C-alpha cells in the first residue's frame, strides 16, 4: 500500500482564518479523496480530487469553503477557508489502491484542527 | 442511497474475550466491504476487506465474511488483547474510484 503523509499533523487556528492541508503520497495514484471526521463521529467525504480536473464535491460541501488542488499524481491540498469553531475536525486524505485493488482506499494520518 | 449500519459502542471487554461487531449494509449490486481501525490519535488503517459474496477477509486474528443474503459483514475476533482497543469502522464501496460509505464506528475498550 502507498505511504501517505499529511501536513500539518495538527493546528490551532483563529476563526476567520484559513488553513491549507497538504497530502503527499510516495507513488502515483489516480484518485485522492478528502474526508472530514467531526469529534466523536464517523467520516464524511468532502470531495474527490483527480489530477488535471476540478474536484468533485459532495452534497453540503462547496468549493469556496474547501478549495482543493491536485497539481500532480502524488500531491493534493485542501484549504479550509474562513474557519469557524464548527470546522474543528480531523481532516483525512485517502488514495485508491494500485491496479487490481483500486476499490480499496488507504488513509493518511490525518490533520487535527481546532478552531477557536 | 448506500448506507452502513454498525452496532453502537462502546463495547467493553476483558482480555481474551470474544469480540463481535455487527455491520449491515444497504446497497444495490455487489459492493466491496471493508473494516478499518482507528487507534487513539491516529488515522484509519485498513483491517480487512472482501470484494464478493462469501469471501472471508482476515487479518491480525480478525475475520469477517461477506454475506449477501443477510447484507452483513460482521467483524469477529476470538481472543482480544488490550492493544485491540480502538474505534472500528465498517465501510462499503460500490466501485473502484468511488467514495467509501462509512458506518458510525464502534469504540472497543479491552481491559486487562
């Protein structure tokens, strides 16, 4: 499976500011996904990021709030814009598996965000 | 739409006890099914998976069998350890490259 890293691992931010989270993979992958895990909750998909095209957002998530970049096959960023305390969550990126196992997703360690 | 329902926690067990976490799903066709584990302060790790009916996924002493007739994928382990304390998520995917749909998660606490 791919090795996935995220930066920062955690941050404390003031409301109204923005934070960009980076996701780096050690091999080229087709699909990258961004999930949110609110405190004590399950994971919800924010958007799917394909290289060379606009990200596809799930219902309830918009590009102005969560802009995503996917400049190449090993890297993506998620920005949480104009933050409020309700944005306090763990943000996780995931990637699809290699050929023959593409239905499987592998996750990064997550970014723990606290908004004051 | 697709959905996953798993038993609510927390589940508290003694070491060497038998663990079962129920998971049922709603989806058309034949989704792939997964169990992920989240240890305290960490991201999600794939525990096991099954991609077709009657497949059994296994890893680290955990097992789950894909039951199409009951739309279930229950997780079992015969003898848990304190190190198995974590949150366990059942999930499904309809196809390669599709999103994962997660259950609500089940917190398991194993006491010495």
